[in-house]
């Protein structure tokens, strides 16, 4: 599914480039205990981007994906890549529904 979405995105952008199947990796490690359940890594990533860049990420998809990207960059798993694109798919309004469960992450 990730590969198909990447191919359709490239087609939509009209770049004329193709994506090799083996170049696409899907990693579910950063999902944590499950859908909609915050992880500490997600909380840290969301807080960092809010403080440093003024960007808000939701805790369900984008926040966990952001945690994954930051972690992989820090670990050197993406070294040698010239460009890394993170697609923020929205949903930041969902962030505020989690304050009761996670405490005020913006302290």
C-alpha cells in the first residue's frame, strides 16, 4: 500500500520519475501499543516540533511518523540520502483531544 501511494504521488506531481519497489520501506515499530494510543516518542517529537518550528502534529498518524523519522535520522538509518520528505497529512486538531490522557505535553 505504501509503495502504491508513493507511485501515485509521483504521478500526481508529474515528475516523470519512477520509484523502485525495493526503495520503499514500511516500519510499524513506532505505532506503539496501537492506533490512537500515544507513545513517549510521539509526545517528545510533537513537543519538539511545536517548540522549535511552531508545527502541530496529531498523535495518531503524523506524530508517530514524525517520531519514527526523527529516530531513524538520529540513528543514522537514513544517512546517505540526499533528501528526506515528511508528508504532514494534517489532523493537528486531534492533538487537543489527548490532553486529558497524556497531560499537558506543552508544559
